[in-house]
């Protein structure tokens, strides 16, 4: 599987990353999914301390322990479960980050994290303090690089201006093209890579697309619009290819994107996603047609 450089770092991630949130809490099933990803050539594994109360990190760490030097592990910080697990609170403080990383290292059974990401963020956060925490962790050798996971343009601009982030994880797909207007050009200009999530738009961009149409539509799209656009994508672009293939290749057609992180709850899904990424890239003409068929979308808040 092809690899792309993550920002200006020395990390080269596979074009498909495994989003580990979907592997569940059954260690045997989780291990099978992760091991299948390794067989397919995937080297990039994304988790978070929030997922399944830390169980996710434990499964990821235990499974990857014997191949640690060959893989890139990304995890996230900032959300703290309430004692009764009824929800979580947001804490981007330096003290919390530097304590939380110790727990992630323990669960992941490793002495370093390749990419440590802030799991969200608002413009009201103590951003300078948060950056200081990440910078200290880099200098201490606890993490190699850091990034953020955010869809807020105002937050992204702050981190691009003030920090040494190498990546931004964000929602991006054929049906959610909001980053194209402002964020992707900004990140490209500053040498920051994008790691995408939501590339299949909650399953809409899959072969069972017409069975998944939500009653309230999706973003700017009404249900009837979705049905028409998905049919046109199938007719004019996909042909004999799967819509999943088209969706993932659309994201990868943007040079800002280093990797598409896609979740999987079964071995079959991993193999299908890997086949989609290993397939032929979209032509410039196909990308243009997709953009003509879909909406550019805009961020309506959190700017």
C-alpha cells in the first residue's frame, strides 16, 4: 500500500489508516481486525483514550506490541470520562494532558506515541498552554509529533499560526466538502497534512447507499437530493467500481490528504477498504464531475 508523508515529519503513513474505534471490546475480534489491517499493508492505527473507556487503546497496544517499530500509532487526548461514565468533560489543560499521556502509554504498552492529537477544541481553550504541553512531551521524547482533531476553521487557524502541528484530522467526503473552501488550502500552504474521517458519510457512500438514506437528509442535502446524487455518482463515476472506492479515492485525490482513516468492525470491511484504496486513482475529469454533482458546503458556525 502506498504511503504519504505526514506534514513535514519523518512519518510516512499508509493511504488507508485503520480507525480503531469500531473494533469493539472483544479482544479476539479486535485482534483479528488489526492483524488483517497489517496483512493488507496498513501501518497507521488511530485510537483515543476516550474509546470504550480506554479498552480500545489496550487492545491496540497489545496487538501491535510485537510490531511496534513498524507501525504508527496515533491517539487522542482532551476528553475525560465522568466517574459514573455518564458522559465526559473537556479538559485541554497542560496538567491534564501531561497526566493523561502517562495512562495512554501504559494502556498502549509503549514508551512513545507517534502522533498525539488534541481530541477537539474551541477558540475559548487555553491554546498557548495546550501547545506548551505538547511541546514539552515532544522534548521529553514521550511523543514524536502532535496534531489536532477538529472541524472548526477558527481553531485550526490558531494552531497553524502558533504551533508545530503536523496534521489535522477532520471530517471530509464527497458529501461533506466544507474543508475545500478554506481549510485545505491553508493547511497545504503551511505544510500540514490532513487525515480524514467520515469519508463514507455515515455509510451513505457505500454499495448499500440507497438503503441508508436518513429521513432528515445529510448536512445541506435533503433525502430526495441524496437519492439523485448517489444515483448519478453510481451511473457517471462508479460504473463497475464500488462507491466506497470512489469515495476514498476522491479524498486521496486531494494532495492535502495524507491518509483516509476508516473504521471497521469486521475483517471483511478491512479487506474491502484496503482494496478500494489500492485501486486506480480517479482522473482529474472524474474529480471535476463529482464536484459538479455535489455541493461545496460551507461551515455555518464555529468559524
